[in-house]
C-alpha cells in the first residue's frame, strides 16, 4: 500500500511525474461508454458524492495524498489547455483557489457566487427559477450557523499568500 501513495515531494514537477507514472491511460470514449446516464451528469457536486460513495475509508496520510493527487491532476489539465470531460469541474476548482488566494481560507458564500457566475449556473437558475431553492437552502444553513455572511479572518494568511506566490514563480520557470 505504501508503494501506491505519493511521497511528500519538494516540487510540483516531481508530483506531476509521479502522477503520470501511476495514472492508467483510458480514452475518453471508453470512460463515457462505461458510465451510466447518472454518472455522465455535469454537476461537480454529484460527481464528488458519487466518487466518495464508492471509495472505502482512508487513513489521514492516504487522504492527504489523494487530495494532493487530485489537485495536481486538475492543475495539469488546466495548464494543458485541453477541454475537461466535465467542464464545470475546472471552473469550481478555480473559484475555490481564487477564494483561498484572496482570503487565506475558503469562504463558501464567495466561492459559490464566483462559481455560479463563471459556470453559467446563475443564468440557468434565473431562467428555471431554481435560484429560489438555493436561497432557501442558504437561509437554512445560515440559521444553523453553517454559512457565514462575513468571512472569518485567517491567522495564517501570510503563509497562504507565500504558497500562492511560490506556485506563480514555479509556473514562470
């Protein structure tokens, strides 16, 4: 099992090399043929829940490795310039990273606002009236203390900023 997990590496390029070595080659056509109609949905949240329901529980170290692997793979896909099989996933990823970059941590309300505007979901929900369901859910979460209107301060903001600066420097090289 230890061979299957990624070791902590010093650089993004080491992560990319490890992931490329461990990633099986599957054509997009094969992937789509094997999926049920539910699996082909273009909703990143449903995709995430479906994937999480099919995976056994992991140790803390394995979870960190998987999160790192997923992040590096998303970044590789975005940098490749190729269109993602699920185009809204990179949009969600970018909205998440932009929120963390700006605030030092995730602020769900800002992240979802950015995602909705960038992905086109906002326009779609205005047309269909689904925005009402989002408002109801948001109010329930707010009343239960699960959704904060004003973002909490991040004590490690400077450290987070340095991480993003280092990533930008790495892209230049």
